[in-house]
């Protein structure tokens, strides 16, 4: 878990398709967007704003992609993918597909081992403390 709000939990996505990819999950068991309350929906916007602000400030992203994929998980959640311009070779490690290319395989990961994932977690979490 990176942080939580009254209604949402933000976690690091184990499959780091782009550096800092996260999952935003409802704290309440609900299967449909139409089941969300107005308060939960408003709070989701606040959470997304905070994530976007932190991503732009610390990760130097130029945009992000957010998907509600609800394929096998029966719980309302979104996948958040920071996107990075490739102005230099060093940025390729953060967004290997390169913006503005589509994220067509969300099972690809930039993480090579558990230790790398732990280091990414520590870095991303530190931005929210």
C-alpha cells in the first residue's frame, strides 16, 4: 500500500509496465461503478488528483493513463500508469514503450526481481509521506 483515503487504497502495481504504476481500489466490496456513492466518487477524484500531482512533481511525468479493467477481479479498481516523454535514453527505463505509444500489453514489466520492486515501492511511497 502506498496510501489510503476514506474510501480508496492506492497500491503499487506488481507488474510495473511503467515506473510507478499503481492500482486504486475501493475499500468497499462493490462490483460496479454504479454502486459507488457520490462521496466515494468525489473522493476518487481527489485521490487521482493527488497521484497526478505527485507524479508530475517527483516523477516528472507528462501524462498518465488510467484503466478500469475489471476482467477477473470482481471489485471496483483502476490501474494507473504514469507516462514519460523520451527526451533522453535514461527515460526509457521508466516507460519502455515510449509515450505516446499505446500500453498494449499490461503484463510487461520493467521489474527484474523482487528487490527491484521493493526499491520502487520505497521510492514511490516516500513521495506520499
